[in-house]
C-alpha cells in the first residue's frame, strides 16, 4: 500500500476507491525465547520500531484511517520475569503504551488507534489466545471486542458512508 513516506505492506487492510485506507492491522510476533537470556524480549524493540514506521507511513497518507497493532507473544512471556527484570509481557505494555490510543485523525502519526498484546498458547491441544489493550495488562479483552472497537472507529470516522449500531456495521 502506498504510504506517506514510501510503500508499506500491511497485514490486513480494508480500503475503498472512494475513501482509501479505512482500516489497517499490523501483526507482529515474538514466539521464541532468546537462547542466551531465556526470555522473549530480544526482539521487542525491533517489533516496536517496525510497527511505528508502519503507523507513521500510513497515517501520513491516510490520516483518517484506523490502524491497529497486534503483537502476539508466546504465553510464557507473561511469566519470564527475573528478580532483576519485568516479564516481556509487562515490558511490552510499558514500552508500547505511548503509541496507543490515537483518537483524533489529527493526532500523532506514530500512534495506533488501538494496540493489543495477545498471549498465544499454540502448543496446547486446544490453543488459547488472550488479548489485552496495551497499557492495561490486568484486563483481558475478548477478541470480538477487539474487532468491534476497530469497526466502530471506522464508522465514526466515515459517517457519510457507515453506521455502527448494536454491534453491526451498516452502509448508508
């Protein structure tokens, strides 16, 4: 997708000819422990940088677009703390909080409208997934609400085309 400072591949997009980019979802993962430290933090700074350049690039070209960041972590990132260091899950909340919550299209380009950390247990017989809004590590968000929040913001930003009521998106 063409962006404000170059082309950028986006994992999930919803765009129309009349509006351009309505919704973009950036998905990143950290699935493996660092062999040296035993934690999941080794690539946290790199993932943050990747996501921030995506937000800047897309918001510069499409300021009304709704961008979401989804950072998937292995479930053990919640408990990989030591006496000297917080868990990867806690550190991710702290390091990403500044880049979440862009409520105004004129807001900071590097912010995502919504940013979520997802703890994934892919190794279980029945894999599980828990989502948390960045900055709120204690309150799990159901996946339906993750999607509903994004769709509602799209409708609010595009009131001439969409209406969101009762969990349903309608075209005007």
